[in-house]
C-alpha cells in the first residue's frame, strides 16, 4: 500500500511518537481512538486508509502510516506477531440476524459444534472473551452495520507459534459455521 511519489520515504507504522505528534498534531493513540469510534476495526486496511484520506487533513503518506499502524496495533491483519513473540490472528464474519440472538448463541459455548470448548471470561459491552486450555485467548467483537447485519470479529491471541495459527483458523471456521447452521434452523 506504499505510496510511490518522489522524495517520500516508505510508509512506516513504527515512526517515533514525537514525530507523529509534530507532523499530524495528534498522538498515534488519539488517531486510534478516532478510528475506534468509527468502528474501523471491522474495515479492511484499504478502507481505513481511504477514510483517513477523505475525512481528515492528513497527507496521503500520513494517512497510510497511521492506517497501517492502526491495523497492526489492533491485530487486524490476518496474522500479526506481537512484541511478546506470540501470534494473533483475526477472522471476520457477517450474520444477518438480531444482535441479541447472535450474542446468546456465541456466549453458549456448550452448543458449539467443536470438541475443544473455551471458558467464557467476560461477556459485556458488545464483546465476549474466552480462555482456552492451551493458554490462548479469543475475543469476539460485535458491530451492527446499517441495514441490520451484524459483523463479528474474532481475534485469537497468545498463539505460541506461527504454525499454530492454521488449526485455530480452522477451529473458528467450524465454530462460526455451526453458529450459522444453528441460526438458520
């Protein structure tokens, strides 16, 4: 997604905090809070950057830099390695059902069609958090789209190796497929 214009350095989501403030007028965390208010965590990286370009006074370069930093900080890329050396992956799915019904089904882990069921750690504020026996965690965020559909974002974190991502991705596809079948029944 890098800009290829003369005299511009490559887009870098790891720019020093003081330079971000000097060049954009705000701290990176303030930009992230603005994007969170827009529920940008359900958007693609391209949509995030596009929104920043259209709705803020950021230059194209800074919009890309802030956008990519947000994607990385929120673990929105398919896979991201955290500073701890562990991995996080994200999967999204859209359901055309009432939020309360979807929330209830996902909160009822005993009804899931998989063998390895997590413990529910918390269920409040449009988010359900789970703990697994392998010491990984997952969080499901619920967002209502215009038109009634609900987008959920599953973020599974603390995965010890990159090779451990694929089995968890298959796990969540099975869980969400089972949820979809249950909602259609």
